[in-house]
C-alpha cells in the first residue's frame, strides 16, 4: 500500500508547507495552475551571474565537495540567489537531464511568488522569516528600552 503524500512529515514541516500554500495564494497561485518553466535568456543570466560573482566564488568549492559526496545518488545541488533564481547546478547527468525538463536549471526562477510552493522558494521564504525573527528587537526593547532608544537612529532628534 502506498503511503499518502505528506504523511511522513513532522508537524513543523506541515506548518512550513501550509504557510507556503498561504503565501502562494496571496501571489495568486494555486495548485491547479501549470508551472512556469521559462528561463532567463543567456544575456539576462550573464548579468545575474555577474551580480552574484561573490556568492558564486564562495559557493562553488562547497558545491563541488557536496557533489562528490552525493555522486551516483540521482540528485543535484542548486545554487540560487535570494530571489530564487538558479545560478548553477551540479549533479548526476541522468538527474540533471530530467531536471531540465521542469526548468531546474540555471536561469529559472523558483521563488514562491513565481512558482508557488516548492523546495527552493519555500526554503528561501522560511530562512527570510527566521532572519526577520532574529532581527526583532522586541525582547531586548522590553529589557533594555533606554539602551535601544539611544541606539535607534529614528530616536535621534
């Protein structure tokens, strides 16, 4: 008997996916819609790669190390920018060939706003939410309001 999709997920994972479905709906995207497999032109991708050259330089050695560790597992590693644009990918040739059919390749945008719930866009959105939560000064403001008021440029007169 086949296991229903999602039944092996932990509650926190269900919450992340549910939140992603809600965000996707706010973008006007729904499950019944067909995915957008369009990719940037070569010139547009070249500009984006140039803008991301520091990220590329840092990530490429890590990606190569990971690729060596997952060789022959029918998997891939994708490097994206903060908008969900795939900049580069490495993986087994058979998997990369299948991935290209669904635009899992350089030049494709996989943000939630563009594609709806998907592993790339949802991961980016979840990381952004965690980052915003960590930047929140609410607990510190409650404990040390006089220090934060002095440090807050908006309070300068």
